[in-house]
């Protein structure tokens, strides 16, 4: 079974205040609001790619730590293979959200410069 990156599924954008930033992304840029599970986290749609707006979590500064989330098939196997190929693991695959029609699984790796790289799989 081959496990390939299939596209860019989500991009995280760090903001100071999600409630202030959200109108910019929806009203100013015209992106579609999807959902906001907390006051510090909201999702909008940009074409086929989700943008995640969130306040800083852990290391990083606003505007300096956007996280690409790459869609993959079989996230567990892809994560293991990436580690075997030299990636540094940050968080093993785990269920992030249970939606009505699928489960969103995420995992995180770090690149050689320490940049956080997200992996995601929408399991149906």
C-alpha cells in the first residue's frame, strides 16, 4: 500500500485575537466561515483548503509560525514512515475531532529547522 501526500488540507495562521481576525478573513477576504469550537480557534474555507485561525499555542509568535497541514492516506503509516526517513516526531496521530460524517485525525512532525508540519486524514 502506498501512502502519499494528496494535497494541502489545512493551514494554521496564528493571530492575537481570533474574534478580531475572523471578520477580516470572512468579511474582508470573503472566505467561508466553517466553525469555531472555541473563542481561540476558528476555521474558514479557502477553495479546497481550510485555514485554521488560532492564538499562539506554545512556542512561536503571531505571524511567525503558520503550520501547513498535509492531507495523507493512512496517517499512522505515513507518520511512522516519516520518522523512519529522519523526521522528528512532535505528536503521534490522534483523533482531533469527531464530525457527523467523518473523523479528523492529526499528527505533527518537525522539519530540520524545527518548523512544525501537520499531517491530517479525514477518515470516513
